[in-house]
C-alpha cells in the first residue's frame, strides 16, 4: 500500500480550532471549570519524562517515576522503550495512585489505515494517544513528529540522557517556553543550552517540579 508522504502535506497558515467558531447561547453562558464546579476536581498535572528509547537509565527513571505517582500527578512519555518504559513501569507499580500513565504513540497512515510504530505502546502505558505522526530522532522537530504533542501537553518536563530524539524534545521545550530540567550526569547534556537547569540529584528535580506545577 502507498504510504502518505508527510512532505506532500501542506499546513494552513492558521491552525486555530476556534478561529471560525461562532459562540452559541450555551457556550456564552457556560461557567468556566473551577475546583468548585468541576465534577472532576482540581485540574490534573502532567509531568513529561523524556529520554533514550534504548537505554533505560533505571537509576534515574525508576525513582522519578515512583515520585511522580506518589504526588498524584499523571506521567506522560513517548510510549516506547528505554527511559520511557522504565519510568512508566515504576510509575504504575505504585499502589493506590491517582495518576495515569499516558503514552503518545508515533504512527503512520496509508491506504490500508493507521499503523502504530512497531513496539509501541509499551506494556506500562495505561492511556495511549495514537497519532499519525511518524517522524522522530533527528527529524523530531518536524511538524510530523509527536514530540510537539509530548512537549506541549506536559505541564513540566524532565529530560534524562538520550539521543537525537531527546535533543529535539529539549529544543522544542525551549522553543515553546515549557518548564524543563535535565536529570543525569553533567557530560550527558554537554550539547544542550547552558541556560537549562540540570542536576544529578532527584531531590533537586522534585523541588523544580513542585515549583513548576
């Protein structure tokens, strides 16, 4: 089957979903959700964990995943292996947690339909968000990469050591002004902008997230 070529697709100048929507009487009078009138309670907080799709860096990913769960936050990853799998597995191992493990899944579309990338989502993903966005790695800043979804959905981000895909997510976080901290040995982040906060201590990461969230 012929796959759809992302390069052949044109994006409109304005992609705002509300640009041409006319408010109805109901939407004009509908109250904004607040802790008092929202049946789901206060707004959920999502922590994105970025990192290698091959190496797990369990000494970093596992305690971080558990801490996120213990705080009642949701975890968001790219739904793959390596750091993504290790953080998600540690997160879901916490009993009686409030949050869920969210995974944004890369995929492609052809005449036969939609196809998730092989191996995605990993078994520790509870809420899989399937996309038609196939690009990653060195092409991770392309509009056809799910990395935009990862970065824009999370309220705060933690980047562990990784390759070109992680670097592209860090670049996008800087572009979109999202709160981000680098977590791991100093030499793992030599190529990243010096202005970004970085640490090898979990307590520092936790303090950063508490302030950001």
